[in-house]
């Protein structure tokens, strides 16, 4: 199907508006979360985005919105991918915000120099394992095996990992916070006892 055929299909005008809103929503999530984590774009992994800067990035979104508005499925794809980018951006953002973008950038740069390349490669393939394998299994199930039970269990595994992974991380980090607070309280109590003894 050509671009000309996509534009001139028998589609109600409001469908194009819905498509555009879907794309705008998705792209806004990605852009705003990027700005939240790395205002100076030091931590932006997209080299093109780093090169063109904020103005260039925002101008590029206009092209994406126009293309996405032409077809619902294209719009939905852009929205879903943007949602994944949003999740990736905010993951661990609490730490970046606490230490600061510049400090975090310097910390990562220093550690990358010390770490063997194979260790970096092994650690950074997590997105491929998490998303690409699941996506490939779903596509194979739909177009080759016609087995929707596989899709069900792939989706169930994704839902479980999303929910349980979040809960485990939160519980772990909150337990670390509680341990630190308990240590602080113990130290305060000991200091208070010593001051009373003196």
C-alpha cells in the first residue's frame, strides 16, 4: 500500500485526529521523561538527539505526528514504542535526580573505562532479552504457528514480570531505606545516652 492510498482511504476525519492525539501523547511521554532525567542531554543514548538538541528533537516530532496520523496502526505502534521509551527513561531516574546529571555522567564514564567490554555487552542485552524475544515469539505464534495460547503465556509472563519486577524493586529499595533509617536512629540513641552519661 502506497502513502497515497493510505491518505485517500475511506476514513472519517476524526480518525486522523485520534491517530494524531495517540502519537502526540506517546511522544510527549518520551520527550518529557527525557527532559526530567537529562535536561542537558548528557545521558541521552540517541546520538542524533544529542546532535540536534531540544529544538531539533521537537521539530522532528512534527514529522512523526504527521506520519502517525495517517494510519491507526502506525499511530498505535508509535504510542507503544514511546511508552516503552518512557518506562526506560524513568527507570532508576530517582538516583540520577539525587546525585545530579553531571555527577552521574562522570560516574558512568569512569566506570565504563574500567569495565571489560564483554561485561558491558552482557549487561546491556537485557532489553533484547526482555522485549525482542517476546515480540518475536508473538509474531511467530500469529503468522506461522497460529497458536494463541503461546501469545497468552508470553503476555502473562510480561504482565507478571512488569508487576512483580516493580514490586520487588520497590520492596528492596524501601528496605534499604528502612535499614539506613534504623541505623541512624540507633546512632542517635547511642549519642543521646553518651551525652546523658557525661
